[in-house]
């Protein structure tokens, strides 16, 4: 590139289009030291083990593909649609979130608050004028008030980095309720009881680690009069000053004085109650400790995906299908479906056996299996054929039989020639 072209077409991110001219500083809008659109957990959930459970469920749900698809008359998947809604679910939901981050945001907000609203932000047509609009960007919002046909939602506006409280019609936004609401979000549910116990345990730990000595000083005289109380208070202050001002925190007392320390741990069954509630919560959600630490086997993970992940995915897709697809679109066999990769939990030792069974029973072609395990497609045209490659097929067997007037018989004659011969035989028989 010549020097003139560099000056005409050059671009510098820091100073603007013209590298020779400094762009003056001006305001870009509100600024934050943390990401303002991230979901903030309520009731101290971010400071307890509940946060790990929330995050594990959200990550596993977001790992499943949710797509806007075409289906047949029986509801079976045919193809993926090219639409703004599908782009939001799979590629980019808004300026700040990818499709996967958006699903994680939905799940985290839903299981933390019990209910979450998914609101279309940018659409190609006005949702108040027509229902046949395409969604370009979407965001999650916290529901603040419930009205007969609207909800008051707190939404983040990416234009000025601020959150606004808006009244949104219910028919234009997806309202997703946690399928485990009675277990996780009810005031007296198992999860809420566990959160209260954990907060109580944290407060006890803070008291024990606050640095207080909890001493009782027994003076050698009876404290009943005001003068004796003043003298005892003075003696207590002297010991505090000795401990505070001393380099090693050492104080001295009179030989007739006795000091009793009270900061011994008090035994209670709080830890046992927390363990019991944790195990009860895990059993009600279909989660085990092996799932959280990554040591669960295939059967445990399959049970977890069936009992925990599938109800959440179904709640999301069913609500999206109800609110974002019109009756006309559903009558045209459009749908929103989720797809989980069944090979993620399969050990490498079983891949070969599964590949043989899938190709032998003509379920997947060789190139489809190569794509699943991460290999490039083969250039051999037979790799795209859906047939059992363990059976040798001759050229005559592979060629389809001809049907119709021009189909040849075993003697090499067509149907028309055979018909003429039959007519000639009848004529000869009559003569």
C-alpha cells in the first residue's frame, strides 16, 4: 500500500479514522468497574455452596443446542431455519452476549428468582401492530410487578448502559418459571431452609473469628456499691490497654484475681442439619456430589440430564414456541427444539463399536460419524452413502431396476415388445 493510500484508508483504533488527527475525548455513556448486565444472585446465594449448584445447572443447560427448526407432520426434525430468532439462540443474542451466554443468563435468573422474563429488544416489525415479526436481539429481565396483561420488567439498555423499568405485554415476552419452584424458590422450600442454615453458620464463624477474647475477670472483692463498680471498670480498662498496647498482647494481673476464658466452641447440631438438607436438596434435584466434582459415570449423568436438565430445557423451548412463534408459523411446521449430543458421555473405547452399529444399520454415514469425532470429511463419494459397507454389493445389485414401458426383461426386451409378441401369439392361435 502506498503512502497516499495509507493516509486515505488508514485506521487507528485509539485516535480515529485519520491517524494524523487526534480525536478529542468525549463521553461514551455510563461507565462501570464490573459488567452491568450480568445477573446478580439474590439473598446471599453468591456467598454459599448454592452458587456452585446454580452455575453447574446453568452451564449444562447452555451446552445443549436450542434451535429454530422446520419439522415434518409428525414433529420430527427436518432442517434448521435461517431467522433472527435462531441467530439469537445460536450465535448472538445481543451486543454483550452470545447465544450460549444468553441461555446461561436465562437459567441463572430463573432458578435464582423463580421466574424470568425474556424480552425481544429489536424486531424487524412493530410487535404492537403485527405478530409476524422477526426477533433481532433479546435480553432477560427481572419481573418486578404482575398485572393482568402486562408485567413490569427491569431491563438493561445497551445504548446507555442503564437499567430501566418497563411495562411489557405478556404476549410479546416469554415468562419462564422454574420447574423446581417448589423445591428451590418457595419461602419454606428445602433450598431456602438450607440457605438460612448456611447464613447462620457464616454468622457464627464471623463471631468466632472476630478477635474477641471473651474473658471474665474475677476480682478479690464484692462489687455491690458504685465505688466498687467504678474500680472494677477501671481495672478492666487497664487490662484492655495492656493487651492492646503490648507488642505481643500480654497483660499482668494480681495474684488474687482469676481470669476465665469463654471463647470455647459451643457444640450444636447445625453442621448435621446442613448436611441433611444438602443431601435432601440433591436428591430432589437429581444431583449428586459426583456430578459437581466431575466423577459421575454415564448412567448417573444420563439420570441427571433426564431429571434435571430436560425439564428446564422443555420449559424454555415450550415458552419460546408459545410466545415467539405465531399460529401460522406453527401450522407451517416451524418449531423450537433442543438437541443434546449423545456422544459427549461415551468413552473412547466404545466409539468404534457404536460407529460400526450406526453405519451397519444405515443410521449415519461415514462422513457424519467422522464429523462427530472431529475428523475431516472423506473425499470418497462412498463415505456419504447411507448403506451397510460390510456387505459387498455388485454393480448389477447396486443399479436400481427399471420400471415402466421402457424397462427391459431378462431376455433384453422392453414391455412394448413383449406386448407385441403376446398379440402375435394370440393371432396365430386363432388361425
